[in-house]
């Protein structure tokens, strides 16, 4: 009996704990991949997947020739890049600042206050955003009125959509995002800071030369994982914030797939778009991981 089999038998209880997770991924993630083939067919629910006629890349060609292609790709990439430049560094900066707090009571208060919005439903968050940005009764426009600035209809402006979407997301998720970075900072040996203080280093110098190098591998891993869904900005929040006035900036791949697939019942067409989106995300994930590996940085594999 091989060593591997003996080890599995000896630790069978641990593998039993792993079994539900494996079953979940197999049933809900791998088995449904069988249905991906409808992207290459003219799917008819009555005929089923096997009975529907094969059309090859016709659905993909239709999407690439769509007049909405440029707008959809531009909006999806625009929001993703904006989030990458603004929302991704925010938890890192907050974690570094929280780590510098010496008053433990105040530190816990800050953590609790910043974590709390993460547990609020997306529907509620969008409702709060609408209330705060209302051109008539919103707190933001009331504040602008103090400075004699005309009210701005933020939710009805295509120019403001990306900004509102990204910054409301930062407010909701920045605290939750700091958890992993704070955990990484706890691994820093306090003796490093003590030695730096003895050498006359300021707090800012200690952050740059001790804290940031300590969490850099974690930051790189999180960046690689973020690049893995660069083309997936999420559906629910975008759809809830979307209206006919901001549609030029808010129509993304996810909302377009929903409208084409579920609203208009174009199952094959929407599946082709979703598959295209997944392939692009996969290529980005592999590419960024390979770049990090070639630069001798931390990588996923």
C-alpha cells in the first residue's frame, strides 16, 4: 500500500471534513459546466441541450458585431480600472493606519465602525446612496447648497455613475478588506519596530521600511485574485443603480447578459457573452500571476 493511501486512511477524519466542500464545488461549479455548450448552439428549451442545433461561433460573432459592444466593454473596464486604482489600495492604507493606533479601545471602535457596512444588504446600501444624493433632500446636495453650488442629480448623471459606484463600494467594504492585511501585520516582529525607534526612525519611516514590506506578499496575492475578475464588476449593485439617465455609463457585461439571457430569453447568446467574459478573466489571472512570478514576487502557483 502506497504512502499516500496510508496517510489518507490514517487521517480519514480530516478528509471527511473536506468532503462537503469538495461535493459543493463538484455539484455547483463543475457539473454545471456541461451547460456551457449552449453558447455554441441555438438552444431550445423544448429540445434540450443535446437536441438543440449546433451553430459554432455564431453567437460570439453576433456579440462582436453588436453596436453595444464598445460601450459595454468600455463601461466594464472603466469601472474595474477605477476600482483597481482607488478601491484596491484603500483597505491597505486603512490597515496601516489602524495598525499605528496605540489606544486599543479606540482601535476596536474604528474597526467595528468600518466593518459594519459590509454586513448591510446591497439593496439597502443603494437605497442609502439614493437618499444621500437626492437633489432635493439629500445631505450631500444640502451641503453643496451651503457653498451656493447648484444641486447635482448624481444618480441621473452618466458622468457621476462610476464615481458614486466605486466610492460607495469603498465605504461598504473597506473595513472588511482590512482584516487580511491586519492579520499579516500581526506577524511583524515587534523587535523590528523597537530597533527602528532606537535608531531614531519616525512612524512614517517604520511604515515604509517594516510594515509595507511585511504585507507586500499579501497585497500581491490579493491583486492577482482581483485581476481574476477584472471583467466582472458585479451585477446586483450596478443593476440597482442603473436607470435610463445613466445607462450610457452603467451598462456592463453582467447587466447586458441578464437582459439578453433572462429578460429576452436569448440563452445561447447570453451564454456566449458570459463564456467570453470568463475566458478574458482567466487569461488576465494567468498573465498577472506569471508576471509576478517572473519578477520573483509572491504568486498563486
